[in-house]
């Protein structure tokens, strides 16, 4: 039966006037109704990609729609981030947020977006420590011994990094700043080549994620002096944290999920609930533990606070060290 135009408009207006709470409940019940794209700004096979695929698989199974990881590489994650900033705010395009986003806010002066303003925080995922590792030829077995050795040899100790402004770089720059030592940063195009030269003895020290260094540490090919998280890592329980000797030091890689600004809060809430359920699941905890990571369940507000804190913290380090992007 065809409704008269006046009757149709009356019914449409009535639907639009439904209470906001009813519309929110409807959106929560129905989302998602089609595949969701999770944008990862880094290449397949790396830590960002691995974390993306772990949480995408969980969400696919829990919510009954495919969460597809889409690797949009380039510019230290900025290309992928911009793709999400420009996407419709409907919950069907998400971003794997990482500590690189907090660093890039200062490292790159010409970004076309403001990360804190343009990305809605959804949930935290996991925090992964770096390990401060040295070539076995370095005559230091502890942080105090390394600091003393560096002070006796200013400008003679090479610090390998996976690129200017990378987390491996700024972790070392923060250590330099807080201890007053002079290390020479040497930028590589990625952690793999840097590790090769560290193993060969051409580099002396590196602040590299535990997932990349654990096998070399256990084989005795690298010596772990400390982990960079505020507390010790379950992956290397016998290795102290830097903070045990340098109070207040903390540097780690962290991951979470974001969405375009103005994404409906009921969709953000639903995703947050499901992600936090994943972080409480024993099997998922074990899989994150294999990366050396510690699950970090958060509310959207707590994740927003972390992003703001890290952006300010690393902005100061980058400006103090006059660090420029490659």
C-alpha cells in the first residue's frame, strides 16, 4: 500500500524523534552489519601487524562480521592514520594506534591532521617493553656499569636505532637525557639491519623490542642490561628495569584501537567492551605474552589520557634532541 506523502512524512518525523537512548541501543544491537576494516600503518609481519591480526580475529569471532586488517604502509604510520582520519565516522574503519602516533605528532611538522583532535580513542590493547641490549664485547653487565663506561668514553659508543624518531631511537635519547651520557645514534632502515650490526660488534648498544631480541639474549649473543618498562617483564623476569637505577625512566611500545572523530559513542562503547573482554581472556593473554606484552584494558577516556601524556612526553624529548624525521 502506497502511503500519502503527508502520512509518510509524519511517520518519518516520528522515527527521527525517537529518544536518543533508543537509537543508541539500536546501533549497539545491530553493529556491525558488514565487514570492518582495521587499518595498520605498518607492513605485514611486524609487531603492529601481529597485534592487529590478533584483535581482528577476536572481534570477527565475537561480533559475527569480518574485521579485515588493511596494511597502509609509509611515513612511519602517517599514511594509514590519515586514511582513517578521512574515513566516514561510522565504525567501519578503525585504526591500530601505536606509540608511533604520539611520537609523530611532534616529529612531523607538516601533518595534515591533528591526531588528538581527529582520532577518537576506543581502547588500549597491550604494552611491550624494549630491552636495552649490548654487544657482549661491551664491558658492562649492569646499568650503573654501562653509565660509568659511557661517561669514561663520551662520543665513542654507537647506539643503533631503527630510524630517526623511532621508538628505539627516542628510548635511547631519553636514557641519554636522564643519565647525562653521550651516545652516538646511528639510524638504520628498520630494526633488522640494526640488529645485524649490533650482533657483529659494529654497534655497541640498542633499545629494541623484546620480541626481536629475546632469542639473541637467551643464546648469549646479546646481553640484556634492562627492560624499559617501569616494572620488570614476565618474559625476562631476571632482567631489571631501567627505572630501578634511573628513577622515573619509562619507554615502551604500546598499542590500541582508534576511530575517526565523531564515531557514535555507542559503537565506541561496544568495541571497548569487546576488546577489554579479549584482554581478560587467558588464551589472548598468553598470545600477547608471547610478544613480551602486557594487556592494558582501558576505557576510552583512559586511553585518551595515555595518548595525550605520551604525546607531550616524547614531544619534549624530540625537541630537546632536535630530532628530525628521516
